[in-house]
C-alpha cells in the first residue's frame, strides 16, 4: 500500500473507523517515512452535527500537528441515490488531490465488516464476479484501505483500550439507506438463522474473487491488445474472433470494449454484455444494439462500439481545381482540370490516391459533392449495366457505419463518380478527350 516517502492524505470523517486509521498510521508511518495529512469532507447533510464533525477532525489534526484540509459539499441538487452521489463526490475530491500531486496515496477507513456488507449488497443487486470482488484494498488510482482486514468490533476495542473518542453519525442508524438495512437487519438475521460466521464468509468471498479478478485483468490486457482496435472514438472487434472465445472470456472482453468506448465500467451490466455477445454470434452479418451512451453495430465480420453520432448530410460545391474535405471524416477529393491531356502529365497526389478521369465536355451543369443516399445508382466503368451503390457496398464489404458519409460526385443529370467505384461509364474520359477532370481520392496519413 505504501512506499517509502509517500505523502498520505488520511480521509477522516470523525467516525471510529477513520479515527482508528489516523491513530494507526501515526504509529506506523515512521517505519516508511510517510508524510501524513488529514482530509475531511463535510457533506452538509446533518446541519450542526456535520459542522461539529468537521471541528472534531480539525482539532484531531491540530493535536497531532498534521496539515488539515476541509472540503465542503453541496448535494442539494443531487439526483437519484444520495449515497451514490456522495460517494462519487468524495472520489472526485480524492482523485483531484492525487492528480494535482497533493498526495501520492489517499488512505480511507473501510473495514472487513464494510467488505462483507458490500459483497452482500452487490450480490442482491445481481453483480457478477467483478462486482463481488467488492472493495479493492489498493486501487490503480492510489486509494488504499489499510483496515480492510480488520473487523469493526476490533476497531472499537482498539480505541476503547486507548481511551480515544470518536463521533457517532446518527445517519448510520437510520433504516432509510439500503446499506444500513443490510448492516442492522439483514446481516444479523442471516447470521442468526443461517451462518454465524456470515461476515467472515462474505469477506472471504471477496478475497477469492479479487484474486481471480487479478488473473482476469492480466488476461484481458492480453486479449484486448490482440482483438480490440481503436479508431477515433470507436472500438472495433472481429465478430468471429469474439464468438470463438470461451464464453467467460468473451463476456469480459466485451466489458473491456464497452469501458474503452464509453469510459464507464458501470454501463456494462449483464444484459448489455449478453446482447453484444449474441450479436457477434449471429449467422448473418448485420444488426445493432443500444447500450447506455453507446451504439453497437455489426457489419459483415466487424462489431463497432461507439457513442451515437448522427450522420452529417452534406451537399458541397467542390473547388476546381482544389481539394474538398468530406465533413466528419479524414477523407477528401481533389479535382484538377487538364487541357490537352495527351501532352499533360497527370498530377501526383501527395496522399495515397486513386485517380479517375472524367470527360469535362460530357458533364452537364454544375458539379455537386454529396453523401450517398439510399436508392442511388449508376453504371461504373467496366460494369455492363447500372447498379445500386448499396449493392456495390455489399460486394466490396463496406461496413454500414462508413456508408453514410460516402462521397458521390454529380453533375446536373446524374452521378458521375463514386469513391472507390470510380467514374460513370457515360462520362469517362478516353482517347480524344480534349479536357479531362482528374478526380483523386485523398486519405490523410
């Protein structure tokens, strides 16, 4: 949990657990040359009692000659679960202190009793193995829980033996909060009627699951490196590769992909993960499913997970000569008018380019560059009849998420050029064309 010389901010609420933590770290800190400070977060939910808690902690810090920081919260506008809102606000403060270098570790006073309550609470809410790992002794961000192996009764005994006082939070006794009902009603009843050592059993479950999660995290790092590809805000994974994995690994890889695409691990509940795994296992290569803040689409053998982004319709007057960028993409087209092409060398693009040549004299009216629309069709060079562009997409295995912004060049009468599929047969330049419009496909890179 600690390295020599760590700067440790101790989160002290004033309750028995955090006061015990402060005392323990004062005694043990010199072994690792720890620099200690005290942080108190006033949630302002209990009026004068909250202010008294803050003053109690301030006086503790002053007695031990430790730096003290008070954070005041205003949760009056919090929506939904007040406990969850308070927890998220605390974590935001902790992570901010770590990010700004004010501390290298944040120590909090969770106990083995808290661990047991958390395991039962998450089990009742339908958590899987990851959730049952419950409270992590050490987080990647730098939050540590030195008392996680200690029972609550041991803490009160420790303080009582030393004559150390603490503050009692009256809200811990109310049954308005689910966690308090578990602590004061459900756990004691289950211990009486089913398993006297239930608290130890639940905490042991967290220990076992945490060890398994450590293995799976390393395995997911390996599988993610192999199978998950990022492109902008989107995460891609092969449907065939996902379907070929053992179900346990596939589910966890989907959870990792969701987290990478959304940044929110909480968004991946069992139903969402199952829907994505089923989408990968379908025989047909199309489909989609919606997740909170994410759209998952399958096209051919690829799954794409990304925040929903409506396609941007466009209709542009392209510059001749010049380069016109396609909105919402890194793609563009270049247009250049060549006189007497037999004696003029075609331009070399500085990008990877595919060149098409249109007979300028056969074009009718102004040119427009727009995105593909359902129903569009034309006859490319080398194809005996007109074809719908959608059919060309399917033959070329163009994923559905790339089609909406696909560029199409038209004159006043018809489509004259389409990205990748080239020029229309009726207006393609040939021997004898005196003026040629050279069309280049440009991709930045």
